[in-house]
């Protein structure tokens, strides 16, 4: 391909867009849905989300080490004769440390999984749409050569529709991830 | 790690119970460690803030934007938790220092009626 291809955040989609360029040109001639534009709806950057999840994981480890220092401090205070009420408060805060550490670890783990899933969706969609374009290549070539017969036009149109549907199916999978994330969107530790 | 820190409050051994004779140095040392824990809480909050990303890496579809919004909300929740822990821990450190100070200034060696 000599034309400058479209660049996506996800390299698999950039490659797929390149393989869809002839189908896209044929779609343009026929006035049907642009298959490369459909790919935009699935574009993503799993690496950026991995980096974000990694920062959350670091934060989770810091919360755990803060809890260890907290416990050491409470022990020293109790050895120093702190009042019973102090111990009661310390127990409450200690429980909050545990809950916060768990929530942070869960968030980090889910972030990793979201990045992996987005990557899988982009890679599998890229393979799927490339196969669709490849299967329609004879009709695509015919349209680009000026053939407007119903048979070739229909096949090109059907390939474009199939690309759009494939992308929509992948995008729909994101709803499940959002549902998994929902319980982690509110603080487990609140100001009392 | 077992749940809870194994509070001594309910210990049958009076030597291990809070309310033993007050030692201001011990209270201050405890307060220092709590201050370190609070500083770590602030550091954790900073890490959660650094984790923020805009919605672009998730994608432009409505579903991707919803996912991005929830990820953002989860990061905000983690940051808020770390800040609450930091405040609570600092508060306890301050109370220990007040107790240490009152013990030193009054020469009180028994148990205070009020916390800590």
C-alpha cells in the first residue's frame, strides 16, 4: 500500500485500517458505511491503562506499608500507657487501613484486566475485519475498476456492514468491565 | 495477614493493657510513628492522583467513555480513602502528643479519664 495509512492508538488497528483501505475506497464509491471510521470506535491505548494500573498498585503497596507503621505506632503508644479509648479508635482506623488496602489492590488488578481485555478486543477485531476485507477483495477490486453490478456492490456493502457489526460487538463487551468496576467507584473509608 | 491488629484492649494480662502507667516518651515515640504512617498515606494519595488518565486510552464509544468515567471515579475513591486515613492517623498522633504533654506538665502517672 503506497498511500499514507490512518494512524490509531492501537497498532493492530493501524494495521487493520491499512488492510481495509481498498474496501474503504470501494465503500466511498458506493456511498456505504466507512469501515475504517467504524474502527475508530474501538481504538484504545491499553499501555496507558496499564501504566495507570501500575501507579494504583504502587499506591496500594504504600497503603499497606503505612498500615504497618500505624500498627507499630499504636503498639508504642499502648506500651507508653495510652488510654483504652485510644485503642478503640486505633482498632477502627486499622480496620479502615485494611479495607483501603484491599480496595486499592482490587482496583489495580481490575485495571490490569481492563488493559488486557481492551488489547484482546482490538487485536481480535483487527483480525476479524481484515478477514472480512480479504474475503470481499474480488468485489472490491471490481468496484474500484468501475463495475457497479448489483452482485459486487452488494458484497462490498455487506462486508462494510459486517465490519461495523464486528466493531459494535467488541465495544459492547466494555459494558461488562464497567459493571465490574462500579463497586470500586465509591470510597470504602469515609470521614466519620 | 490476620484481620485486625490484635488490640491489647481486651487482653487478660494487665501488663499488656493500655492504661498502664503513662510514659510520655513512649507516647511521643508512638506519635512519631503515626506521623510517618500519615506521611505514607499522603504519598499513597499522590500515587493514586498520578494514576489519572483522560478518557482517550479507553476509546471514543459511549461504552468506553463510561468505562473511563468509572476508572476515574475509582481512582478518586482510592485517593479520598488515603487522605481520610492520613487525617485520622494525624489526629491520633496529635492526641498522643497532648496526652504526653499533659503527663509531663502535671506529673500525672495514672490513667487519664479521657482519651487517649
